[in-house]
C-alpha cells in the first residue's frame, strides 16, 4: 500500500518517533512524504521514503495530487492545531480530498496508531479492490 506522511514543524519529532516505533510495518509499504518530513524520518530509520518538495514549496500539492489520482491508500498528517503557521501545510485541503476519495487519514498519534495497526492486520485491504 502507498502511505503519505506529512508533519507540521512542531510535529516532526513525533513523526520520527512514529516511524521508529512502526518501522517494521511501514517497511512493507511504499512511503511518500514532503521533503523535510521524509528526510527526518529516513535519518532515524532504515525506511526508504519517496520525498516530494517541501510543504511550503508545493509538497502538499504533490500529496494532494496523489490523493486525487487514487495513488495513496493512507495519509498520516500530524498537524499542530494550536500553532498554525502561514508557511505550513493546510491539512483542510488534504482532509477534504481524503474524504472525497475515501482514503483513511490520521491527524494525530492516536488515530495514526489505530490505522497503522489496522493496516498490519489487513483491515485496509479493501483499498486494493477500491482502486
């Protein structure tokens, strides 16, 4: 399955820790991320991550395009709802697209863990049929 990874600046360490904790599961899938998020996750794991542009340089739009083309099966977007910054990705567009195209999306660690464990159990295999 194809998994998109995005994290606001204040959540990048959380994404690194998530990738460390679930490296075994993530390594079985194709990973796509905005540039900095992908680089940071790769720096602490042995994961191979396809990196798009940085979020503020168009990486969010590249992730959105992947969603619109039904190329992602799961999106994990750790956002900081308390400190949004102008130059950081707006999760509303990605969330809207995930809703439109029936792509599971997590915006916090609790939901991300539930989805990654569901992925490992095979609960998201319906995505293969949906494509």
